[in-house]
């Protein structure tokens, strides 16, 4: 999958045009709309690959559809950030209460809660690390769930996230996506040492994002999210009349 992911963006008759447009969208992402379009294109890649269309990447067309998908992806990312922030807030409150009690009026109260507070701080730190890695791991699953189903709510469905997140194929896809991102970042840093290379940094970054989207789509393609849907839609799965 790793080699296929790296080759994928460099296929198709319009590969140069697609990469240049994507690079420009990435370069001017600060203007919001280009960044949303780049997000939308990555969603389209994941959707296409998860549906088995792996020969060539999509082109930049149906700009309205790209914009809608990009907004949805942006909203999903914001949603995951909000959930993470709420978890952190709950942890902070849980830790703050015993620490406040530790500053109580009596020495015995202070000593009793001081140890508890120290333990809770350590536990909270460990939980925060687990939360960060869990969110980072499940976020691509949420984006892929939206890409495949077209339903915004699918990105936050516990059953969907459990089915995809616990699947071995998805885990491999995430690892491949991480590897591709590392290669793209290394190439981007190397490109900074030449004048021409500096101009290509946004294109390299977009290339890496597309390759990562391919890896996630390929990983999701073998999960229950997709396979069960195919079984339902398959003519063989329909009862005989």
C-alpha cells in the first residue's frame, strides 16, 4: 500500500494540472476558500479510493461539491477539537478540586488531599496523552466515514468509529499515511535548499496529503463500513422474488 500511495498522485493525464491547482490551494489556504477546496479534494480522493476507484486521482471539477466536502471536513475537525477540549476541561476540573482542598484550613485535610491531588495530576496527564492519540487515530476514520456515506453524522457515530477504528486494514492505512506524511515533509524540507524547490513546497505538501488520503481510503475499503454496504447493495445479497 505504501508504494501505491506514493505513486497515486502522479497518475492520470491531468496529474500536473491537478498538482499545481492543489499546490496553489495549499499555498493560499490562509484565505480560507482555497484551503476548504483542498480539504474537499482530499475527501474526494478518500471517497473514490474507498469505493475501489484507485487507477487515477480525481480532477478539480464540481467546485461546489469540493467546497461542500471541504466545509464538512473542516467542521468534523472542529468537532473533534471541541470534544477533545471538553475532555480536557473535565480532567482539569477533576484535578483542580482536590488541589483546592489541599489548600484547606487544616493540616490534616491538606496532607490527605495533597497525595490524592498528585496522583490525579499524573493520571490526568496520562489520560490526556491517550486522548490525543485516540483523537488523532480516529479523526481520519471520521473523515473517511463522511466521505463514503456522505453523512456528516457518520463522522461522530460511535458504532462506525468502533467498526472502522478497530479494523486491521484501517490501522495499516493510518500507518501508511503517517509514513507518507513523513516522506513528504522530508522532501519539503529538502526542497527549501533550492530556489526552485521553495516554489514546489506547497505542491509537495499537497502531493503528500493526496497520498495520505489514498492510504486512508484504501484502509477503509476493507473495513465493515464499506464491505457491509457492498453486501447490502450487491444483487446477490437481495432475496429472490
